[in-house]
C-alpha cells in the first residue's frame, strides 16, 4: 500500500521560529535469515526449544507477509530479497478495500495473526523473544482499536494523506536493476485505480456523515492543484529522467524508452489520479457534518485515544498526557523566567539574533554538518564509529512542491545498511545544525544504525513507533545544541543561548501538542484555541490556521511533544533513582539497544538497567 508520512515545518506560535525536522516514514526491514535480540546478548538458535522455534517461525511468517504485501514495501525493505528467502511480490500498490466486506476480511486476517500470537506462553520464550512478544502483543492490542470506527480514518488528510506524500514515495524509489525500473512504471500506471478505490471510500464516508470539513477539503484541493501544474514538464517526469540518467546498467536506447514510458504513465495515470481527487472532493465538499475536532463524532474521543497511543507509544490516557504537558509547560515558563531575570541581556541577544544563531553551520554543506556532528556530539552516546551515509539535496523541481519539508532521513534496506540517506530542501538552509542533528547524528540516523547493529528480530523493523523515534531525535537534537561552537560574540552567552533555544523549541512543540488535545479530545472551538494562545502569551490570530491543522490530522504533532516528554520522563526517572551512579551514556545505550517500542515496555528495560547499576 502507498505509505503516507508527515514532514512539515512547525507553525510560528511564538516570536522565534522553530526548526522542525522529521522522519520519513518508510521503514527499514530486517531479513528473515537473521534473528537476534536487543537485551545486550544474542540467543543461540541451536538451543531453542520446540516452542521457541515455533515462535521464530511465526515471526518469520508475519514479517514475510508484511514485506511482500506490495511492491513499495518490498523495494524499500530489502535490496536482494531472493538472497534472504523473500520472493518478489506481484507488482501492486497493495489493496485498499474499505467496503464492509473488505473491512470484515481485513479484520478476520488481523484476528488470526493476533490469536496465533496469544497461543504462545510468554514464559516459554527466551528473554529476547519475550521482549519481541511484548512489543508485538501491545502493538496488535493497540491496532485492534482502529476497528472502533474506520470511517474516522482519511486517506487524503492534508499532512498524512496520499496527495501530500506520494511524491517521496516514488522519487526515492530504489533502482537496482532493469526490473526495478519496469516495476516502477507499472506502479505509476496503477495510481489512478488506487486513488479511485480511496475516493469510493470518501463517498461512503460522506454518506455516513464522516466527510472532511470544508476548510480541510479546500486545503487538499489546493494540494492537488499544486501537483497537476506544468503537466508536460512535470517534476515527476524531470526527477525520473534525472534518476534514469545515472543508471549505468541501462543502454541509452533503454533509458530513452523508459523515459517515454514514464512520461506517458505520469500524463495518463498519475496526474489524472490527482485530477480525479480534486473533482470528487469538490463534489463532496459541503457534505461534512463536523467542522470541529474528531471528538465531536460519535466514538471520536475513543478513536482519538487510539491515535494518541498509536503515534506516541504512550500508556498514558489523554487526560494524563494533558496533565503532563501542562505541568511541563509551567516548568518551562519558570525555567525561562529564572534565566531571563538573571540575565536580560542574554534574552535580548537571543531574540535579536535568533535567525543567525547557527550561522556558521548554515554556510556548510549538509555532509559537512553531519560529519562535524559525528566528531563532536559523541560524549553521551555509546561508541559506534562512523556511519556511512549520503546527504543529498532535493531536486530543484521538488523544493517548492515540498516547501514545508526541511529535511528527512530514510533508513536503508536491511541488506544495504551503508545506504543511509538524508535529503535536505535547499529552500531552507537556516538552522542546519539542529535540523541535521535531528535527522542525522545523534538523531534518527544514529538511532537506526545502532539498533540495526544489534541484529534485531526482523519483525521489530516493521513498525515506526514514531513516539520513540521522534522522541529520541528531539532529545538528541537538544543535546547536540550544547556542542555547537558559537561565534566570538555569542560565545560569552553560549550556555544561556543553548538553554533558551531548547526551551523555545520545546514550548513550540508542547503548545502544538496541547492544542491538538484541546481540539480533538476536549472539544475546543476556534475561540477556545485563540483564548488559550492569548492567555499564554502567544499570537491568537494564528488560532484558526492551527485549529484546522489539528482537525485535518488529529494527533499529528504528538509523536514530537508527547514522544519527547515520555523519553525525558524516563531520563529524569533513571537519574533520580541512581543519583550519583547515573551515567547518561549508559542510559542512552539502553534506549538505543532496546530500539523502537512503546514507552511502558521501554521503562521495563530502564528498570533492569537501574537494578543492575545500583
């Protein structure tokens, strides 16, 4: 199935502009041939009991089913599937069938996998297998909640939707041989039918009273208009041509033929898919019954609670997350007030120079910045050595199409671990130190590379667990600020500037997360949102734009706000428990070795570390 992802800049909710960098959602998947663990020691498969062997087979089957479900998943997951016992799937974008029969079929398959997992006695498994069991069990338990009301899902939401993310699904497609090129063009030719199935679902949503509100609909239509501009010189033609020219395994005649085939596919199927979407949404516009948060639908509060858990991995209820964010906000205000009262000169310098705080890094190439970070920002992380990667800039034709994207990281296929990729939008060259700390080192790239070095169970690589991933990337990004070498004038305020930058950025994300909960769980109106902003010193005139951002994509910022504070809470918990024995490098090693998972499970691993350290 076509995957959607979230890559956007933060809204300007305070005086200083925040720099938001995010994770591209394609998952790096492991091989069926290599089982392993993440608890600091590996299992010996030759010593597995019969039950443990059966469990490994279950995980292998589960993994194979997911990776071979569609061509995009296969292409991004493995480079040489045949060498790893994975058969190339029939070319497809996956199945999108949201009819009652289709939903029932999907639920039956889901139940079969979940019931098979429940058949295993956890106590019969190895320690590593128990960790995998716990993560998968809780994941499936959470995903079961989506069936509460599938009509609250929208394949065309402004930030996560197909129309917003299709470009990177295809422009980052990997061409390893001629067959990949042929399959790519087949996929382009399938997009119109795939979008058509999604549009039929939108019609059903409209009949049942679940269609998007007019304000959100207008945004999606605008995105479609942007995509279908300049047809004959369309960016999906230009980018493909540029990529094909780099392939040394094709003859010039083959390159020319593929370029012709792709252009025809783009003009006859891809662009019409967006034209169809615009037409259908214009017809359905006005049929929406709710122009407020998702909680205003029947069952909407419960569905939002599912989204919150899905996108953050938190075990907290929405009420508990609200309490956490409100408490953190008050602490941040007090911390910032204390710093400012002790040195107003620093605050004045910070606000005056906010846009050029990291000016020296902004003059460097992306590769130079990441290399520098791998040299200086290492003190708090386990030794890992150099990570092989590429830091490329988006094609010029994509810069404006993806204007809200600062940068993104793509994790490599399992059998191609040296192919880490960071893409940067050349329109946004400010704030590169923090952007690339988030995407590269010590953020997403280090996290993925370290986890993959532990040889995890293949199934562990199937799921993003965005709360863990974005929580880590923000946590690591803030740490990297302390390693920046400020210019001579700013150096005298280095510690204070770093602290102010982190507090400013935290507040931005925290407020976005809090407004999302207000709108989509507590039922705030636009006026309520404006009141919250004005009462807390923000510009309430931005309330309407923020409001419909949250309405269009509920919980979209929670992997950043809640994800970060869950990890911060674990850090503070371990530090309090261990006092003088706490070592941040050891703590970070536990987080990285455990890998992406839910926070209650991560806390159990931290508790083991605490017990072993006391």
